[in-house]
């Protein structure tokens, strides 16, 4: 299917790293599109956009959980919608799917996120059903995210931990969301510091964001 007009993709996400990642992935899948990024329901309403696709976080500064699901269902009833959330809540996932949303966890691997976005764009009829999104040239255990000058990539679990850390979660909060112990998270973080060549959490997050962005660009 060929589109002569640029389809509008509306991303409602208050974490810059996540919105940048989603925008990059959309651009990888859909060459000709207009991506609008806002960080709240109010700004989504004020944007006065008519999106072909909506991608939203569940927990926004002015809306949480089921309220977010219901609000966007009313605001944008006619377009395919995706909840991209770091909240591991089966009830909310069912509520979103019952309301017609796609649902994916932010901590999913890059290929999983890419496949979900591909399905969303196909559903919106702005993308053909083929070819399928490219897979990473990495195995299921290791990612392709390296620190500059390093030959040891982060594992996917370490990537998940760093994504949550970059969102501002503490080791205890990360442990709770991933259903592992805080000591396990701290052990991973020590190894992450070594692999990234970081001296503290802030430096690790900065290096990680740059490394993940570079990995996405190399994949595109």
C-alpha cells in the first residue's frame, strides 16, 4: 500500500528516552510520516491532531491506568492505538486489549517492540504487511549495545534494567517490576558499570542512552 499523504503518528510519553526510541523505530519502519510527540493527555488534546496511529504510556502526569485507556479511546476512537507501558499489570493489559488497544511492555526486546509497531502500522493501513521488520544480528541473550571501545555487549536483562534505571526507578523498584531480588539488580548494575566503563549511575545512564541510540541507527 502506497501513501501519498504523510500519516500522523501521535506519541504520548513523558520519558524522553522512550519517546526518542519509539520515534526512531517508527522512522525505521515508515519512511514518510509526521511524528508528533507530547507528554500529557492535555497536550495530546491541544495538539488537535488527527492521528493514523496513537502510541501512549499508561502513566502520564495528568492521567493514570484505566483512565488513560478510556480517555484516549474517546479522544481518538477511529485509529489503532498502542499502550507502551512499563507497568507489569495483567488487569490493565486486559483492559487495554478489551478496549481495542495493542499492548506492549517497554522492557520488551528491540525486535519485540519493532514487531508490535509493525503490526500497529499494518492495522492502520499505512504500511504493507511485508517485508517483516528486520531482526537484530544478536542472539537471545546478548544485545548489540556496546559502550564505545568495548567488545562486551550488555545482555537483554541488563538492557531492561538500564531502561528502567534511566526512567528514574530505584534498584528496589526495578527488582519489584522484574520480579527479581534487589541484590540481583545491584549485581547486574555493578556488571553494567564495568561493561559501560561508568563510575556512577548518572554516567551509566548517559552512556547507555548514547549506546542504545547508536545501536538503533546501525540497525536502520
